[in-house]
C-alpha cells in the first residue's frame, strides 16, 4: 500500500461495499472495526475487494440473499481472509518458482 494513508484503505473498501450493495449508506461502527482489523492484520486492499466480491456472490446464491441486500461487512469476513490467504500463497509460490528458475551458483574448487 505504498503511497496510501491510513484512511485510503477504509474509504476504498467502504466505497466498494456501497457500490456492491447498491446503496450509499454509511457503514456501521462494527464495519469500521472489521476494516481496521483487516488493515492491522495486513490484508491487502486487493484481497479485501476480492473477498467482498466472493461474499456477495455467495450471498446472492444463498436463500438468505433472495431479494435482500447484504447489509454489513461481517458477512464478508471469511471470504476476505480466504482471499488474503490465497494472495499470500500465490505470492509465496511465485517467489519459490522464480528461485527455482534461477541458475544455481556453481562453486569451483581451487587447487
């Protein structure tokens, strides 16, 4: 999050949630606490937004979501944390892959 101040993280998530929900309503103090917990846990913004997408998709497929809007971020927490884990694992896999592709250093014996 280079170049981002503390509040950018929250406002980006809040605005994205508004757009997904289809209503420009204020998020609750609980939602702000959830966003703060994600931020302190190091959840990247991209993972938070991807998790919100997954949560909305899941909610719409569920019986609870039949015609009812998703009202708070608490429903999104598991999906956000899963997205953050997936992103972290993908980054770790990419680092391992790039290390494996580098030629090994060869040591020469000197006599």
